[in-house]
């Protein structure tokens, strides 16, 4: 049998492939052996943790990975069904590397692996994943998927349930006990929030009434795709919020590391507004603990709304801008000891959570803010939704550099400033301001466009003109 080409499905930040054509037990075993040799053993660690989501293939794949790591002398703790931030908790609390088997919101015939070093530090192509991929490929090509010179011992494989510990830790970071009573509709999308929400939010001591949607763990996603970034996947949640007269709606993706918010009217709240809200809370909390506000750093990526750095400055903190992607934002947060970081894709990162992202922790911050005042959520977030955005628009482009060059020349003719931190970012600073971000995809011939402006007409004009040039 010809070994699959790992470079076809080992992506910039994780592994994401079709089962079983690309990702299967033989491949998982080779990746486990390689991860042990490239990451676990060089760190001086003797153990690691492995978790998995609800996909039918996840238990078998995670066990195969564990056998590969154990063959190299690494002791493995299998924590079973968990969210991705549950795996990060295990890695952080135990100070060991980890592997999470999930394909997030991808269709049921996919699976994947998110890898981390001890204390939930990310592993991407530029921080070890390329070496893991290449060593695993060498093993597969030889037909000896775990035949590496090991330590002379075989590691142990044991099981542990850390769900309660994970929930307790989150409650140590955000206290919801003093909230006013709230009715909360949660759409788990048949993903891992169906396991974590009851453990975290349905405690008898909390003044929360949770209305569940699609809490049954089912990796075939029978109700809708577990990707709340797509508007059609929010429709059931929006309808349920209105039908139940709820105060808020929460939607999680398949592995529950992202959380999207719907207000009491059923209107989606932009992730940038959530980033601004949580940033203000975190800056205030640091100040209450005696930290000078000017020393509090919050990180945001290049496609977050202009309201995010404005809110951070208004709260007295310091905003640091970075590229899109968790490995970049985590590295910048660690460099600056940032208290919080947010992305417009609804990934939210916390210093007190080992700089890792947690959709549940972000949701708890929003619930705490809402429960601490009497007004509706729409009123709470209004100060953070100041401008008009296009959302991300993807265009398939044959000549990406030429398309970007056309847009850059067009903008420079209009006096726009140019920034090349992550693709092309450009814009104006006048009263009728606009800015745009045009970024190439890492994996496809796509350009991703985001536009924001002071008003709807300006946004639509810039959006339509840029799309015309991109799609020429």
C-alpha cells in the first residue's frame, strides 16, 4: 500500500484530513511516534495527554496515536471525550504536551489533530509540526510506522476524567454566582459543547437557565454544520432565543473552542464586539488588582474592527496588533504577557488559560458582564459595534499577486496607507474612513477580503470596487 503524502493534509496549524484515505490508524501511529521524538522527549517530558471529540473515527485514531507515543517510552494519559480547550486545560494544568483529535467544524468524513507543547504552547509548521510530519512520512515510507530507536521501555497508557477539574478551573477565573437570573439558549451543534456546557453552566449554584439545542454528541452533524461562522448555522439558535424569550444565545463549533453570541433580539453580535467587551473587562480587572492600566496589553489581529483598539485605548490599556492565526497571536501574547487576545473568527485567548483559546471562558465573561447589569445584551454591546463591516468574502483567483497589486495601486491613488503585516491592509483616517484587509489563503488560490467603514454606503462602495478588481 502506498503511504499517503502527509504534506497534503498537515496544515499550517494542525492536521486535517479525510478518513481513512489520508488519516487512519497507521498514519496516526506514525504521527504519535514522531510527536514523541520531536516534541515530547526533547522537552524532557516523560508523559503527554490525548483527548478527542465525538467523531466516529476519533477513539480509534487517538488510541493509535497513543500507541505510537508509548512505543517511544512516553506515558500517555487518555482524557477521552473533551473540547479542545479541555485538552489545553489538561496540558496546562499538568505541564505536559498534548494532542487533540478533532476536525472542528469540518464534515463528518474528516478528522484531524491539534498538537501542543507543555502548558498548551502551540505546535505549527514553524514550531515543530513540519519536523513531526517529515519524520512520520519517513516511517510510513519505510512501512515501519513506529520503528524508531526508543528509550528501551514502552510507556504506559492510562485513562483520566478531567471534565470536573476543567469546569472548576474556569469558575475560578470567572465568578457567575452573583449574576442576575439569565435564560441562555445554547446550540452545541451536536459537538463537544454538548458535554462541556452541562458541566460548566448547568450547576445548581448558578442563576442560569440553559435551554439546550443539539446537545447529543454526534459527529455526523445531523442538524446543521457545527460552524457558527456561517449565518445559516445560526438560524435555529436565533429562532430559539426569540421563542423562549431568552437573554442571550451561544453557539459553539464542533470542538467548542469558538463561541458565537446572539443577543435577545436574535441578532448576531460580532466577534470584534465580544473582543472589545472582554478586553475592557480584563483591563478593569488588572487595574483593580493594582496593575497600571498602561501596562496592560491586549492583542488583536489585523481583521478585528477598529472599535477593538479604540476600546482598549479608552480603557487605558495598550493594543498590540498581530497576524491572523492562533500560533501568531499566542506567540505575541506570550512576548508581551498580554492579558487577553481576540480574533474576528471568534477565537479568544487568555493569559490565565496559558495564553490558549477557550470559547467557554469567553462565553462566561459575556454572561458575567450581562448578569452584572439590568439592560439587555444589545444595549451592553452597542458601544462596541461602532462601524459597518462586510464580513469575510472569499474569491477564487488565478493570479493572486496581480490581483493584490491592482488593489494596492487603486488604494494608493486614493491616499490610503499601506500595511503588509498580514497580506495587504490599507485604509484612510478621515471622517468617512474605510479600511480593508486582503489576505491570500494558505491552502487554496483564494483571496479573503474584509472591509470596514464609517457607514454602510462607504463600506459597500469599497467592497464592490475591490471585488471587481479581484475578480477581473
